[in-house]
């Protein structure tokens, strides 16, 4: 059986070979694009049907589907601080705005957190005359500290 | 003169003492809440009027205003990986979804990044019958790699 | 105003000076011992009455109460890996049994986590003829991954 | 001969292939589930009979049994701080409650530790109308500092 | 398909085998030398024609061209701080002059950064009677902090 | 006597108080702006006259001049990897282009380095209709490996 | 009240001022030299009488005795790997012989550890014609892994 | 030729396969058990006869003997701080007692170190009615600081 | 083609197999022993003749010669701080005497460095009745800070 | 009493104030320059007379002499890898030549080390028509591994 990391690598290469997009994969799988991409990169387990649909579109073998269905040990970065500039900007946002987000969560909701488990994510290109924008929406359930 | 870090600490304490909220500070300053909070925590320089408005509302001294106006050396975390659970969840999002966000930016926009400089942030509590949600919107200009 | 760390230090010293125990503090505050200890060590915000009760019993000043009521930035270890032997054993448990706990959560509950926010903790000495035992019970809400 | 890490990987894959659960493995081996899972993941040496029972149920080869019986060099995390969210929550508990647990051990028992060697662990799903809970019980012999 | 790192290694070896220079490769590819070198070392994606031109000159196989065209996850150092002396000197420049560069950018341009995305680089040997010099020109768009 | 770090802090504050620019300081000192800024931030020792000129313009006390003249232990970053975005971009350039610069130095000059000791630096804002640019020129003597 | 670290510093200085040795302190305290030294350096809590005896001999104030009696958070090194050569040699012994010691414990005793809690230590200078020797004896209870 | 690490792995597996003990190996080699174990784990070079005796007893091939005879680059831990509990306890001893050992060496011998080169080690199980003990004796030449 | 690291490993093994010494290799190559050893371990590029002479003496294949001639990315330690005791002592010298060396360079030469590029190294065993000595001579060009 | 670090700082400032050189201090103390500098920077304990001579020449108070005489905890770098360029070059020498030095020690002397305890150091400026040189001589007793 492949590891989830090897399966993710197979998915990336098949995407290039077949020209299939993440959007098309999401449609075939029947899930939002961000969830589908994360699952195909090894961060979420897929159901039998979801894995089958993705593997069929990507013209991959059955053992990739088995890996996609298995329970992940999550964490996709190679180092504590990412060096790829596209990913690093997210880390920079935490460095600059992390305490700000914490203060605003506490002011609006009380002592608690935004869940990263009961959570959904969206990434959109938004046209703008001054240059198009990338809008990332993180939407997680508020969980109050509760004994 | 105070450092920006000392000024941020003075702001936090004056907030507790006066009962003023970040939302009220943002209104007094005339800027969005997330920008205002970040600036008062030492991550953005304020104009003379902005600093004066904040300091007046918080009943702080003039030297805090001077610190709020000075150019920051940014970076608000005490360690490379934050340990406070509210802030850590943002780091967890990068660990689990960082490469997903990268893939979706590249698919929708090409080879480039979401700017964290030409950037705005919003944090909202959104009512939900299954439990209210925290929605964080990161909105940055798309910058293509360009030689 | 004191920081929460300075307040925690004041609490520790007053405990020695007055001879008051964590158990007595918990009873005065009206909360379980583990919650009360964590709050007095700066990891949870106390209500006005809770802080007042603790400060009265410890014969501390009012500014300690103010610090105990303020919102914490959590995280009580001085380093990523603790060196105090009593605390290190907890880290060793994660090193040896972390993946075991993960497997058993997934087998019994599915793909998700034990919340550390909706969470309670208990520490008990349990008599045993072969030598008394320390029993630590961690009890957190199961949160399934949910998009 | 396989390493214990390779044997653990073989166990995981055979579990998926055969559909056998950790609970069934524990019953076949005649040991508690947490011990059995830890042993099969390479953190405890198994006796000849225990290894044979596990390997038979999982339809694995004899060299896996040999690896399961060998003395481990323990430590199951890939990094000092785990990034998988299910395991990270345990680390977060130490960050937030580590000194609290230390204080309560000292108050109830004196200057010493909870052993992680003379130690047993249990993980249970506990039904709860407000959402089922995961309850982790760590039960270790109290060891006083003794010269 | 090769990874970009394997492709970079193939490029380096073919360069030695064929005696082709980075300058000749840049000319064949039709791009500046620094961009071309970075792309062939796996830090920029090449267009179909660029990759074909490079691969032809280096007498490499088609699968290298495919790797050169794929989207990189950038970051070329093996460690956070480089140990090769030629590369370390660049790090030393940041250690000694980083805050100086920051001050001069802020004085001349305001609160913002030099982009490393909208960016070009040049490396030149400049004859000098007191010993020739290496002149590195970093030329990036000024991006003001803008909400 | 002040440390060089305390002197640098005094310089920064006096700059704000007096409104003097790095450019004016450089002119008064009779040295290029980048050298002057680095020296005033504690990275180069100043001569008696240079320190006196700077201190006079900034209206600082004599003990600052003494610190400015003393031999520095260089290194201006608080951490191995800088987090301030303006400085981080320089680090990103090394991550993405470090090996490229190394290759081009070796191709043009042979086996050696660009000196960071026999070295000069310039930072310029360059007007550009598509947005002004920051141009950083690093100019160091080529030093061949020589036994 | 002093911290245990401040008390340790006071002990060190009083030792120099009074000329009292660790051996004399151990005799006054009525405990072995290694235990006494560790306790006075803040790694073990002393009883009321032990602290009083040490403080009397060292001519220190009462608040040092209070600190010596309080419960320590143990861990005496400033960094994960010690740099002082006398202490580093102990670390080198673990680097070179750690797995050897582990093998010999397992061969002689089974799967378990040497306790560092139920533990005593002795340091002796042993005359030797080829140069005197330092002999360090670590003597800890064997603890078998036991569920 | 095998590396010393591969040879050590071969030794461990042959020990399990043949049932030979470290004590028997030491006797065959004609060296103390701790030295023999360390050498077979790759931390000391063996003479031709020593390697031959060990390889014969373990029924290993000649290339293992060659590796056992070669000069080691020492250091047997996978990380700066060991995570295996049996080895970690040694590290804990340094954390808690390192400065104590340093003080006692200095008091008994003067300013110097216990050599870890001119050094011998012994590990013994010592029967004790309250539970058997592990006694580790480190015996190194005293080396005074000498210019 | 071999990497330089693989070539270095081949050199080490051929040295053992042939019994050739570094001194003999240096003589064959026509370079000082330290330079030759460093080059054969992958830290300096060799000329065609040098590589050929070394490879001939070591009875190695031509592809080793090609690797020996290629441009190195320098840096020979596996970790930031070396653990092999023979190499660690050099690091210890920097820990204890680094600032001393810096002070003496500045006192004798001014503000500058000893070059590690225009640099030669010698290692000699020097007979001494009190025990032979190792004498390491580092001889680098003085480079003054020069703008 | 001052710490040795504070005493070192006092020495540095007094050197500037009085204009005394390390060479003059060494002569007054009656010890070689490198030893004297290291001792005054806190890395070696001085005798009563040595400390008195240094303090007299530097016009410092008696408490500095007390600190200079006390036993040091050695280690003079602020970080594992030094960033000051003058000191970093020594680290670079270990990175590039560390294994070379190890090989040459083993070839000339056998399996052992150059002592850093029975050790002396010299730093000299050596005139050279092609530019003066800094020559650092490290001279330590050879210590063979000896059980």
C-alpha cells in the first residue's frame, strides 16, 4: 500500500499528465475544492466513493485509492516555519496579526477559540481594477473554554 | 520614549481599566477594527491623529502616542510556533491546509502569492444554530512572479 | 497592573506564607481543584467573585485580583520540551503513547480529536498496597472533523 | 529482520486489509487495548505468544513477530512538538495544565512524580447528551524523591 | 516524473558533462542569466519552449523538461542558516545590514517592503585594479503597507 | 558607558525627536548613507569625529558617542530567521536565489566568495511608471579560495 | 521571597565569602555531599532544620532559608546541551555510551530503566599514580516497565 | 564496506538470532562489557582480533569485522535530547545534578574536568531488598586546566 | 556521476582497503596534507591532474575523479554543533576562546577578520616529554572592514 | 559580588577608558596574552595576585577582582552558532575543515583528541607582502582513547 504522502505525489503527477484541475476533481468528488485538495494531498480521509471518483478522473491505480481512504497523521509542512513564499505569507499573517485575531475573537465571543476541526476553508480570486485579489475565508465553530 | 511593545502593554491595561473595546477604538480612530487592533498592539504605525484619538479614549499619556506613531519592527509572536491555543489554531490551519491554499492560488491565479502587505483582514462572529462561528477573512492582492 | 505571570508568582509565595492549599483555594473559589490551580497559575480568567475569594484567602492585594481576571495568553512551559521531571513524565507519555491514543480515539470515535477547550482535568492520589498511585483523568469533548 | 518501525507500518496496513480492530487484537493478545496498540506500534516488546497471536490475526509473516518481540528504543513522535491535531491536543494539555498537574501531585503526595514506567493508560468514549466525550486515564505509581 | 530537485541535479551534471555555461543556457532560453539559473535549479517554472531549449542544449531527456515546467515549492537551502561560505556571506549581510536596509527603505519610501516576487536579480563581476568585485543587484517593486 | 545596542536605541529615538534623517546624518558624518546607518545602529565603529558629528546633530550626550566609537560584536537580528516582513524578504531572496548567486559567482569568477568585509552597500528608490522600485546593490571584493 | 535561583546565587557567593565548603555544608546539614549541593543549588527542597543549618553556616538571611525549603521546578542547565566543558563531558558520555548503558540495563535487568528519582549520586577523587581520577557513581532503583 | 551504523544494526540482529549476550561477547573479545558493547555499537574501533572474535561468535560476515575495525565518528543519539526513557534518565541526571557534579569536582580537584576519553564505564545490577538497583560508575582521569 | 559526499565515502573506504595514508595522498597530489584531505573529503575542487593522481593511488574509478573535480557546496558537519569528541573540542575552543581571539585580532590588526578563504591550515603532532601534543595552525589573511 | 559576565563588561569599559591594552594587561598579570584575555573575559579563574594586578591597571574596584578569581561556568557565545563575522570565521573553519583535522589527528596520533583543557592558544599578526596574516596556533595535549 502507498503512504498518503506517496499518494499525494502520485496525484500531483497525474494532475499534470491528465490536465485535470482541482476544481474538476472537487466536482467529480462532490465536495468543495479546498476540502478535496486537502484530502488528495493527504490531510483528510476520503470515503470509498470519493476516492474512486478522484482516482478514476486522474487515471490512477487502485492502491492510490486505498491510501486516500486511510486515516491521516496530519501536518503538511516540511519545517516548523514554511519557506515557500506563497505559504510563508500565511505564516507572516500570523506573526503580524495573530494577537490581533486573538483579541477580536475574545472581544466578540469571549474566552475561546475558532475550531480548526469543525472548520471550512475557501480560496477565491476576486477581480479588482487595482489588481485582482486572493481572498481566503477561514470559517470555524467558536468553542468557548468550558470545564 | 516607550517601545512599541511597552505601548501595547499600556494599551491592554488601559483597555481593562477604562472598559473601552477594540470596536470603540476602531471607531474613534476611523479605521477598521483589525487594522486598529494590530496598530495598537504595535504592528502598524499610526498617524498623528489616529494615535491621538486612541490615546485620548484610553486616557493614556502622550509618550504612548509617540510610540504608536513610530515605525514598527513587525512580528508579534514570542516563539516560532505559538502555544496559546487561540493563536495556535491559525498555525494548525497552515500545517493542515497550507499546501492546499498554495495549490488553489496557483490554479486560479498562476505562479504567485497573496500579498500580506497589500492586505486586509476581518474577523466576525457569525450566528449559527449549530453554534456560532468565527469567520476570518484574509484579503490580499495577488502578486504574480514577475521578473 | 501585574501581569498574569507576576500574579501567579505572588500566589505561589502567598500559598507558602499562609499555608493555604490548592484544595482550600478551590473550595473558596467554588470550582474544581485543577481548574482553580490552572486559573491561579495564569491559564484561565477568573470571574470577579472567584478572584476576590482567592485573593482574600491568600491575603493578597487587589491588583493581583485584577490580573487573575484578565484574559490569558496561555502556555505555561518555559521551553518546548519541559525539563522538570514531574512535568517531563507527561511529555514522555505523549512520546511513547501519543500515536496509541490517536489510534484508539479514531477506532472508537472516528476522524477527530479530544477537545482541549471543552475539557476538564482531575488529579487524584489513589491508595494502592503496592504503592499509591497518581491518576490523571483528561476528559474532553469528542470533536469530529466536520466541514 | 524488520525494524520495529517497519513492523508497525506492516501492522497498520494489515489492519486495513483485514479489517481487524485494535480491540480485537487486544483480545487475541490477552492484554488491555492501550498496551496492545502501543506494543504493535513498536513501543513495548511482546512475548512470543503475544506476538504470535497478533501476527496470526493480522495474517502477517513471521519476521513481523520477531520485530514485535525485540526490545524497543522508545519515542514515537517525528518531532519534539507533534503537528497532528489529535496528538497536538495532548501537548496543548501539558502547555496549559502541566504546572497545575505538578502542583496537585506535590500537594497530594509530596515531592515526587507519577511514574511513566509503572504506568497504565486507558482511552474511552463516554456517551454524553451534550456530545460524547473522550476520557483518557493515566495511572502511574507515585514515586517520591528518595536518596 | 522527476522531482524538481532531481531535475536540478541532472542539470548540474549535464552542465559538467557538456561544458555548457549558465550564460549560454540563458541565451538559449531567452531569459536573463539569474532567472534562468534559478529556474534550472528548480525555483521558477519554465514555459514549454524554455524548458525544451534548456534540455536540448544540455542533452537531457524529456522528463527533465516536464519537471522544469512544473510549479515549484520554493526554498533552496538545506538549513535555516546556510553553511556554504559563498552563500553564508549573503546571510551575514542580512545579519549586519538587515536593519540598515529596512531603515533606508522606510526613509526613502515609507512603511513597506521591497517585493521578492516582483523582483529581478543580477550578478556581475566588475573589474577593479584593487581586486575584481562581485556586484549583486536586487531590484524589487516597492510595496507600501496598504489596507 | 552605554552598550552599542542602547546607543542605537538612543539614536532611533533622537531621530524621531529631532526629525533628522539618515541622509542628513550621512552628510554630517561624511560617509555613505548605508555605512552611516549601519554604524549608528551599532554594526561599525565610528571615528571620534564621525561620532561627534552624529551626536551633535541628534542632540545626544557624550556617552552615546563613546559607545558609537567602540568595537562592535556584530549581528543585528534577534533570531536566526528574521520575522519583520521588510527584512524577511532579504532572507527569502537567499532561500530562493542563494544557490543561483553561488553558481553565477563561480561561473564568472571561479571558486571563491563575494567578501562581506571588503564590501559596500547601497539602497535606492528608483522611479518606475509601473510602481517605484527598491534597488539594493551589494558590492564586495571577489576573494578566490587560495591556500 | 527569593526564587530558588536567587537563593542558589546567594549560596555561591556566601560560600566564597565565608570559605565554607560543600563538604562542611553537607556535614552541618546531615546529608550526603551531592544531595546537599544539589539542594543548595535549588534542585531539592530542604527541611526546616536543613535549611536553617545551611543558612547559619553561610551567614545568610532567613529569606534564603525560605527559598531553600520551597518545592523546586527542577532543571539546572541554561540550554539543552551544556557548553561548560566540565558539564559537557557528562553529555558526551551520553552521546557516546547512552545506547551502551541502555543495552546493559536491558541485558541485566530486562525492559525498564534506572530511576532518576529513587536515586543517589556520589562524586569522589580517587588517587591514581597515573593521574588521579574522578569517579561518579549513579545509583538508581531499577524500575521495570509494568502495566 | 558497511558503515559502522549498519554494522551495529547487523550486530543487534545477530545477537537476537544467536542468543549471544553482551557479556559473552565481552568475554570472547577479552574486554570489559561496557567497552565491548560500545565498540560493537560503533563507538570504538576494534583491533583485528577483537573484531574477528565478535564476528565469529555472532556468525556474521567478514565485512562487518572491517566496519568494526574502522575509526568511528562518534555520537550515538538521534537527537540532541534523547527520547527513549531509559536513555533520557541519564540526560535528566545532567539537568538536575550537572552543576552539582561540577561543584564537587572543583571542590575536590580544582579547576578542571573528568576526562571522557581516558575513561571507563561500568553498569551493574545490585540486589537490594527494597528493589534491585542499577549502579553506573563513570571513572575518568582528572584533567586540570593547564596552559 | 557521484556526489562529492559519495566520492568522499569512496575515498575513505579505498584508504582502508589500500592502506594509503593522507600524507601519501598529499605527496602524490602535490599539495599540503590538510588541503588534500579537505579536497578528498569534498570541501575543495581538485584540478584534473590532482584528482587523477589521487584516484590512481586509491585504485578508484574515473567517476570519483569527476566528483572530486566539481565545485563543492561546502560544510562538512552533520549538525550545527558537532558531537564527535575529536571535532567537538574545536567547537569548545570557540565557545571558550572565541571572544578572546576576536579581541586579540582587533588589538593587533584593527576592525576586521582572519579570512577563512585566503587561508591555510596545518596539523602537526609535536613530541613532548609530558605527553605529545597536537598543534593546529590556522593562517588566514587579515581582511580589514573596508567600504 | 559581580558575576563574571558583569566583571568582563567592566573590564571592557575600563580598557576603553584607560587605554590599556590586552598586551599590557598580560604583562602586568604575568601570563600569556590569550590566557589573560580569556580570564578577564570570564573564562578562567585568576589567582589573587593576577586579579589584583589587572584590577589595579584598569583602575577597577575590588569586587571586580573577586569576580575574576571565582570559578567560571565557561561558554562565551550567545548562541550555538556565532554571528559576529570575526568569530564566525572560526566556526566556518570547523564546518569546512573539522573532519580534515580529525583525519589528520587520527593518522598522526591514533584514536584520540587534542585536549582543550591541557591547551594553549596564541594569536599573532604576521607581516606578509601580499597582505598581513592572522596566525592562530592551537596547541593541546594529545589524549588517546584509553579504558
